[in-house]
């Protein structure tokens, strides 16, 4: 990544974050609750806050841990997020070409 370029999350990550926020809000879970459920050594409260805000890139295993902790099915969350972002591949910064 060129110097000075901000590593911004894309529409899919933003939509997953919205799903997680909605679930946490409905269940009245805090960032600390989720961090402790997943394992603070795995994800700190600060990291959970950034994930919930859609500001942090997250590996797939951590997303699955978060979903399990929230009682969500990871594949359903990913499918729902993908369906809600059909134009995500045309977002700014998406310059992938097919091989």
C-alpha cells in the first residue's frame, strides 16, 4: 500500500459490522461482554469496538468466533451481508481484475 493511503474497510465489512451492532444492541451486549465471550486474549475491548464500528479488518476465524458468541450463524451473516451489498465490487479502491 502506498505511503499515506488509508487502509479503509469495504462495503462487505461495513455491512457485517452493522449486523453485529444490531445484534449487540438488541441483546444489550457491550464491547466488554463480547471481548470476554470471545476471549480478551483473542480480541480486546478496543478491537471489538473497532470491529463493531467497521473500522478494523478482521480475519474469518475471528468473525466466526464473534458470531458464535452472539448466537449468530457465521455463514448466514456473511450471506446476508453479501446480499445487502451487491455493488461492493464497484466500490472505490476495489481494483481487482479477474485472472
